[in-house]
């Protein structure tokens, strides 16, 4: 099937199925065919004082159909071309085809034309309706005839313009909503970036403290060894160790100072960083806060890299804080699975009856922090409902 006919489905033709610019031409051709058929069927009014030949009626129809070619590129030009066509058609006897085409042109000009033209089109339509009603009332003296003429004129001259204004308002409102949604998305992206940067800074500070403690111990031990009367080779080796450790400590402090984001809080000392060896005190504090916290350990516990040990502790602590904030006093299970080359940390609790848990405050910043810690270590992180429970799981390579 050719690509340009791919829009033909179940007897309906989409304008997008044709090359650009073919839509108005197809619409004009279809209106012309339908208009000729309607005129041939007698869908027009015959004035008693005028009996024009049937072929003459095709001239206003052709002009009105030609106006459809300008409906999107120059809607006001199309309307200007349709006005004399409908005026000539009224003189010959109004036909249904030309009137319908004119209403389409009026709607298009109002919906897609310049902003300054909308008000003028509405005023012109209202004045034309009022003038026609006044003229009919003066000629016939019957208020009913004037009202009927005003209603028909309003359907042709005012109602399409009102529909165009309504569509225009919806389109403008949609554009505003899209801009607002784009701004919200940008703000959310900025917030997430700030959270990620803050978590990276926090991790860099914690890892700095761990490495600094080790390097300080190396420097102290090497200095003590240098104070002894050892052979010259040992002294030279210890001197190199001491120099390298001191230089590395100095350079690391310079680098980390660039990453620090202010001073640590009162509960975040710079010289110590918690790990899984402090998990039991953390669970005990959670129990005192109302959580029925249980710990399950599978596999053979082993020493973990400092970054993995710290990340596992932080993930458990953040999950417990989320549970207290969003689920209340429930039973929560913490599982540590020591696998070959991996530590799996799982924290789950029953879902509350009102709303799902798992976010620390609006926006889910707790999940962002936990996911960033796992990602920086090359691990994976998932959080979400699992049956009737909320489950947080992190697989940390070690």
C-alpha cells in the first residue's frame, strides 16, 4: 500500500495521508462536487422576481469553493473571497451549499485568523443580524418574521464565529497548560539534579572521612616507626610511606573541600560514618518509635567495602524513615543477603490503606537519594508495591 494512502482505514480518509498542501484542495473539490449535487437536487431558494439559469448558480459556488483553498494559509483572504460569493448567491436565491461553505470560512477565519480580526468579525456579524431583523420588521411589520430572520442570520453569521472563538480559547488554554507542564517538568528535573548533586556531595564527604581516618593512621604509624633505630632501608621505606600518605591526605582534603556543601548537621559528624555494624541500634530506635522492625540475615556475613557498608546502612535508615512517615506503626522486615560478589538489601512493610508509601516528602526525594547511592556503586535499586506490601530493594556489588 502506498505511504500516502496509509491513512485510509475503514472508509475514513485522514488528511495526513496525503502530501502537505493537498488537504484544502481536496476539501474544495469535495465541496464543489457536493454543491453541484445539491443545486441539481434543487437545494436553493427561488425568488419570484428572478429566474436565473441554473448554470449561473454555479458561479458563486465556484468562487466559494475557491475560497476554501486559503482556509489555513490566509483565512481572512478566503473569507473576503467568500463574502461576495454568498452575496451573489443571495441575489440569485440562497443555496444550501454556498451558505455552508461560507459558515466554514467564517469559522476558520475566527479560529485561525489574526487576534485583532476576531472582535471585528463578531461585531460585524451581530450588526448584520440586527440590521436584517430591523429591515424585515420594517418591510413586513410582523415581529415573528423579524425574529425568524434574525435566528437564521445568527446561525450563519454569528454562530460559526462563536464556535471559532471557543476553539481559539481552548487552543490558547492548551498552549498555556503545555507551557506550564514544561515548566513543571523542568523544575522537577532541576530538583532531581539538586538532590543527586547533594547526595553525591554527602557521599564524597563520608568517603573522605573514612579514607582520611585510614590515611591519618598510616601517617601516625609511619611517624612512630621513623622514630625507632631501624636499618636504613626500613627508614627509607617508612619515609616514602609517610610522605605519600601525608601528600595524599592533603590533596584529598583540597579536593573534597570543593565538593562539600556547607557544614554537616548535628547528627552527621565528619569523623565517623555509620555502617551495618550499627544496624541493630538503628532498628532498636525504630522499635521505640513504634515500628515492629525485624532483621533477617542470610549468607555468611563478611567485611564489606566502606562505600557499600555505608550505602546499605543509609538505604535501611531511609526506608525506615519512609515507613514511619507514610505507613505508621507497622511491621517492617529488613533482610540482608550476602551473595557472592553482591549484598542484597531488602526492606518491606504492609501497604497502608490510604496511600502508598515510599517517598520521603513530596516528590519522592528519599527514593532519589537511595537510587543514587546504589547507582554510584554500580548496583541496582527498585522500590514499589509488591502485592500487598511496599518493597525497597538494592543490590550492591561488593
